[in-house]
C-alpha cells in the first residue's frame, strides 16, 4: 500500500470506514497466507491511557473538594467552641 493510499484520504473517511478497510486488508492478507500488519495485531493504547487520565482527574478533584469541605467544617467547629 502506497503512502498516498494510506494517508491521502484519511480526513474523508470516518473511523468506521477505516476500521472496515483495515479488516478487509487483514482478511485478504490472511487469505493469501501473509501476516496481518502489526498495528492490527497490537493496537495503540493511547485512547485507553487518555480515558484513564481523565478518570483520575475526576476522582482527584472530587477527593480534593471532599477533603476541603471536611477541613472547612473542622475549622468552623474550632471557631465556634
């Protein structure tokens, strides 16, 4: 596959179309007895890491807000005594 075929029409295709074309290519390769491309076998974990990072941020800020509220209520109780 040439570079132009691989990257030239990337913006015009949706992810589903690209995934389908990759699956078709790997099916053709397996029918011909060739190995599938490495990126089909070992997909990138960038999306998984991004999702994990955002989940960490959400939990971190929720914990921070809860901690500050507890700390604030503790300081309020000390002033009233």
